[in-house]
């Protein structure tokens, strides 16, 4: 973005006018046209600097899908933001070929400048991180209740508090997706479908299998195939979570099966299966950790998703959220055992 100072031109314009007579047009009457063109360029270049990271990622990976994975976002988000950047600039930056995305000539021309901006942002973030000891406040984190227990038992939060003594983590437990855009929480550990408006990173895999209690298996046997599930009483979600992928999967593979119990939380599923009243799908991180349970089927590919750490774009660069994100990314290996098992 730039502007052109027009004060000198206006001064000349005033000097050329005479009292009592209409103002005469200056010799360089094309100045108005110049100002109009300048305004158009100014408006056209009013783009979101944050969109440059999408250009850099596509230039590096030659694919919007790979770029999305590298950024922890969906392919559609990368494609949409890149298209918006092109619209704002009024020029095509990439072209799709059989071998992937390639920069146009104009895109290649702009790439070094975008790289400089990216490097400058990284330097800026490092400087901010250097003052991390002064970061203070509360980070409200939402995730399923069983995951809260596993995270706190792992001492992960204690290590975070040791690094950032002025920050405090506050858990908001829920098996439904809280609305981060409405401020119901700051950060979410979430698996499954995500809101494209949120930003984040993949941190682990969400894997599900079918479990039964040892007492149930001793008394009734176990399903050997998915096709055997209709012959066993099942445990699943109630109507409040009817859109959950496990509810849809059970309805697809065993539409006529008897439901022994319905719950509105993952923890409720665990307790129901442990009681021995039926078999049901559970996250492997929870099912494998229960000595009274037996994995009878799976992992189930249709139920596999990614665990992501998510927040709203407006919060991502705030010091307290940035500190939490950076810490969690560093701790990804320890999180895998917590979230995946």
C-alpha cells in the first residue's frame, strides 16, 4: 500500500485562482486522473498479509492439499484464501498443471518479497517468544472429559505452568463442540469434522475400535466380523449426538440391532461397555487403557480421524494462545499416547 502526497499541487492550484473569478484549471489537469488511478491501485492492494502464508505454502508443496496439511488447515481453506489474495491483487499467482500447482510469472516475481515478509514475521515471533515470561492470563481449553483426565495425569499442564508461571489453563469439558467463534472457549482439542473458519495443527490420530467387557465375552462370545454386530446388544450415543460418526456408522452396519444403552458422552460409553450389557465403539486411547475391556473388532477405518488443536484466527497470535500452541506442538509425541493410545 502506498499514497501520493498532493499538497504541492493543491498549493499551486490556490495560487493560480484569483479572487472574484472562477478557478482556472491547472496546466496538469490530468492530476485528477492520476489520483483516481492511485485510488484504484490502493484499493486493489488492500489484501490480508496473512494470506501470503498460503502462497508460500503452495509454492513450497505444489499442492493445496499438501499446503493445507503443512498449515494444519483444510484444502478448501487454502484454496479459498489463495483465490482471495489473487482477487485482491488483481493478478493470477498460481496455475494448476497435471504435476500440481505452479507459480505464474507474476507469482514467481512476488515470491522473494513474500519470503522476506514470512522471515520477518518469524523473527518477530521469536522476539515475542523471548518475552514469554511476561505472558499472563487464562487459556480456556475444551475437549472431551476423558481426555482432560488423561492430560492432567500426564503432568503436561504442570510442565506448561512451569514454563509460563503467569498463565493458567482452565478446562471446559464437553462432548459437544463448543463454539469458539462465540467465545465459549479459547482452544479446542478436537477430532472429526472441523469448522473451516478455525485454524490449527494436527497433533495426533483419533482411532476407534469395538470393545466388550471380559465378562461379556466369557458369557456371550464376541463378534468376529462387523457383520456380526447386529447379533449383539450395542452401546451407542443418544439423539443428542446422532450426527457423530460412530452413531452414523452403527446405524449403517447394524440398523436392526438391539441397543442396550445410549449415552450422551464418550465417558458414558466406556462405563456402559464396562458394565457388560453390550458391545460398542470406543476410542482406542480409552478402550485399550481399561483392563476390564477387550478389543473385539478394529481399528475401524471409517471412524478414523485426526486430532487437531484449534482456535479462532483472531486469537491465534495473541501471546497467551500462541504460547499454548507452541508448547503443545513441542509436546506432540507425548500427546500421541494420550490421544491415540
